[in-house]
């Protein structure tokens, strides 16, 4: 019977160097441990910093706390009248400081957190409270304001005060000037103001007069003004020279003549701003509604036989014994030819310097 096979092999020698290559070195283990410590420390530090930046309590100038100034702030109870800003966020400071807070839409100011000693690297992002009366970020619809420098300076005031503007809309823009339709959504707005905010952003506030106004910027069709178009007056007053025929909003430079489509317009007034693109155009005509420019064909006039100057010709009721002429033709051109027949005749004509050209032919009655 054949003997079982066996394997003849010399035992593998085990040496100190072989064992050493199979196990990590002490230096490598130490480096690994130190690396883990650094990573864990960095992670803990990041978490700690983030928590410290965001947490709302137990630190000076915490989120939600109030301060009295946007340059050298001191913490105040938010119920105090001088608590004019609220800390809405805490961010790692950047240069310039405003960059630290531009991602916060409602922040209007940024300031480095004050420290008793040393220099802080935390920026406080501030939002105005209602105790603040000069930062446009605190405005709400129906607030009343007085304004200077086209809105760069404003004061929120009691609406009972004279000559104040009432806010009818608030908009935010990325920069000034505003050229993309300021206050377009606020269809009643007559003036658009803007105040520079955080990082060059702009807060636009759309306004109307809080009370009946004597200014032509706030005029409505039917209002009358004196010859200088500076003072509103009764249309029955001897000083009344112009009547507002139409008011419209423009967002580009109005074409000339500005009131070419408004019948009997003899003057125009446009209000505009250097920092917003809203323009209000008022088209004006003669104050007195018996002016010959308001005539229709068949209307009766008086004064035809009194003088050759059509300034003396006015509209009257045809039943009036003084009616001595009738409007026979009206043409939308300057100095149109009017028919000549028996009896007196006259022509009232106006060029298209301000409004549409007009010729009114008048014949004896």
C-alpha cells in the first residue's frame, strides 16, 4: 500500500523586520490620531462658531435685541423710544462691513459689534424698528412723511401735519437711479422718492399728498391754476388762467408737444426726479369753459361783431340774445381755410406748440 503523501517544507522564518512591516508604525499612528483631533476640533469649532453667530440669547447684541444707533450701538430694551434698530442677524465681518449683511433683504444697516477691549470680527445686521423715523426701511403703507433731497432724507410724521406726503406703495431696488418703472404698481402715486440703503440698494416709496394740495404735481382734471401755474385757485376766480384737462404718468422723456392728443391743451407741466423715472405730465387748457377752443360745430358765440380779435369771442347758449355767431367748421390744423360768405366771419387758430393744432371757423348767425 502506497504511503500517504506529505509536504516537505521548511517553516517560514519569523524575524523582527517582518513583524514590523505588518503593523503600523508608532509615528504613523500618532499622525493619524493628531489628524483626527484636528478634524474633530475644526468641526466642533465650526459648529460652535455657527451656533454662536446664530443663537438668539445669552450673548451681547443677540439676534432680536435692539440698539440705539447704527454707528456706535448700545443695547436697549426694545420698548424704549430710542431703540431704533433691531439685530436681525450676526455675520462674520467682511470689508466693507455692508457686504456682511447684503444677503438679508430687510437689513438696512451693518455695524461691527462693539467690544470693551480689542476688535470684533462680528457684523451686526440691523433692521429699523418703528421707533426709527428717518430710515425708509421702517415705512409702511399709509405712513406720512416729509421729504428732502428726493427721498435721501425723510422724516415720518403725523398725517395731521400740513404739507406732508402719504405713502401708497413701497418697493425695493438693487441700485439708484431707478429706471425700471418706479411705482408702476402704485397707480395713484404722484411722486416717487428713494433712499439709499445697505450696500447701495434702494428703498422706493410712492406717495400722494396727504391733504388737498395746491401744487400742480398733485392736480386732478378740473383743477384751475393762476398764470404762473404755481397756485391752485377757484376756476371762477379772475386770476384763474389754466384748467387741468388731463394727468398721465410717463416713464420716459415725454414726446414734444407733451399734450398733442389732448384737445384745447395750451400748456403743459411735467414733474420728474433725478433718481426715479416716474414723471407726471399735466395738460392744461384755458380755465374758462366758454373759451372758443372748447367749441363744437353748431355752438353759438358772442362777440363776433364786436371786434375782429377772436380773444373777445366766447361761447354762449344759442338762446342768449347776445349770440351773434355760430361755429361752422373745426379743423385739426393750424390756420385752416374757412369759408367766406355773406356777413361777418372769423377764425380762431392755434399751432401745435403745446397741444393739437386747431382752427375754428365762425360765421355770422
